């Protein structure tokens, strides 16, 4: 398998559709397409043009009527010759066209290979390439805007600027090492310290933005937990506005987690209805309870529901203590407000409870506002730089640790060779973000997660 092969893949989603797009890339892409396309001679046409014709098999039988888009190197996504064939979205037609193109000299593309080629040919850097996948998978407008900002180089520009400033001082320190016996100082230590402090401040801002960026990109796993019959399944159905979970007066009806997603305030929340928390001898229910506890540990938010008609203030105090020990943000919700004891409500009102009636859809909007307040940020705007990628977060953190050591060294009059070592390490981590420094394993890990055809 070679990077010089001409590759082919379906770029639209699999299944029956109105149209489908089959994509080719490589030096021979246009010549190969010419062998199966009957219309104009593609090799003689200008780049960025579209042509109508038919795709025919080796027996000259028509497989389909198509539109062919031409992109001649270097003015294409991959910077190679590219052809996109828009055909009817029948799986049979798609299969026949791809099979024919393979017979003529292409091979099936690997996951993410088109984007990988674009990166390797300098079309954009690694952070921008990763943003392509984020844009494809964006489920909210905020997630789309963050991906667009990163894909257009906003994040990369910031990283490259930091790197350039560090490289300048690193080169001066390296120059000092060449004149070690003459005791010269090309890199002024006060200026270096000021630069490191400035970079550290910006790195900290980027690192802290990961909390917001991660929520925007991946959403918020939100577990609805509580004792059996607290109304968890009813609440899930109300939030989703559909009968997703079975509702019953029989305790222990929910044996496994049920989940679905909705968007609130531009943030994707994945609500998870769980088995009621209680001690039980029923083996199946006990497994469900254990899964509930595991889901709670992995959640970003817990909606803890209590049945106001069947609980005491002391029980709630104990359960709240257990929630605090988990260390996960939680909202306390009292359900069945229409049947609740007024004295209990007055007691719980001091404990920051939200009171609802899931069955009668009362105060649900208030609950939604509370949920949003736990993760409320203003909408992402063009130019906003947020860290959404765990790999980037880790590299930024490692960069900051390296620069922390530089500061310690400057305050302790450490020799230039040790300062240079830590600065080089910081430059290495920053370079891994944008792909200035890469390994085959890193590229394989990143692009293998892309869909085939992108």
C-alpha cells in the first residue's frame, strides 16, 4: 500500500439515498475516471468544472448517468488530482462503480486517508485536520462553530506564534552554548522570564477552556438517579417529549439504563434513566442498580430525584452526603409536588431543591434552566479559540510543565544547557499539536478514527 496509489471511496453515508458521491484522489485519478466515463474527455477539461455523462462497464453497458467534478492538482482538497462522481444513491450502483474503478487501477481508501494526504501535502496542519472530523460529527451549532474556527487555523495560529517566540530564545541559548568558554549571554534572562510568564498565562487560558470545549464537543452525560418509583422514567419522557421509557407504579420496572439526547441552550445533553437505587435480592435488578452506580461515577451531571410522598428529610440528608462524596455536580429534584407534604417542602426549600411534578409537566422549564446554569457559557463566536481535543489538552499541559521547569531554572540560576533542554521539550509538545513533529503511530491513531471517504 503506497501513498502514491490512486484511492477511491464512497464519501456520502452508506445506504439508499437520492445521490451518492464517490471520490478518487491520486496522480492517475482523472485518467482512470476517463476510462469509465462516457461524455467529454475529462483529461482535456479545466479544473473545477462539472460534466454530465454516463459510467459504463467493460461491456459498454450503462451503470448510471452521473455528474463528474474535476479538481486538478494542486487545487484540490488533497492537493492531488481529484474526481468526484455524483451518481444515484442505490447501493448496487455504488458497488458497481467502485468495483469498476478498482479494476481500472484504484484501491479502496483507508479511513481518513483523503484528509491524511491533505495534511502530508501541507494543505493544513494536524490540528486543522482533526477539526475536519469534529466538523463532520458536530451535533450543535456551538460544536460546529468551534470546529470551523479550528479548521480555519485559529487555534493553530496561536500555537505557532507561541512556538516562534520560544524558538527565538532557544536559538540564542543554543548560541551561548557554542561560546561556552567565553561566558557570553545572548539571551537576556529577564526577557526570557517575561516571555515564559506571558506564554504560561496564555497556556493556562487554553487549558482552562477545555472544560467548556469538551462539553460543547462531546455533550454532557446526565444521569437521572434516585430510589425506585421516584419518577425518573417519567422525567426522561417529559424531557425528551416522547415515551422513551416504560412508566409503571411497580417499583424496579427499570432494570437497565435508557438514554437519549436533546439540545438545551446549544449544548447536547445525553440523559440517562437508570434503575432505582435500593438493596434488592432480585439478581437482575441488583445488576441494574450496580450499573446505575457505575453510570453515576462517569456522569458529568447527576439529577437526583426523590419521591416527596415517600421520603424523609433524614433519608435525603444521607443520600445527599453520598452524592457529595462522589465529587460530581448534582441537582436535587423533589418530584410529585402535587401530592407532597407542605412541611417537607418547606424543609427542603432551604436545601436548594427544585420541586416538580413530572407526571403533570409542572416546573420542568425551571429544571431545564437549572441544568443549563451548571454548564452555561455564551455562544461560540467566529475567532473564539477553545480546546476541545483531549490530545491537545494533554500536550498543552505538558508544555506548561516544561516551562514551569524553565522558570524554576531561571530563578535558581540554572546553566544554559539545562534551560535549553526544557525549552526544547516545550517546543516538542507544541509541535506535536500542529504536526510539526509527528510519528507514524500518532498519525495512524488520529486518522484511523475518521470515516472512510474523508
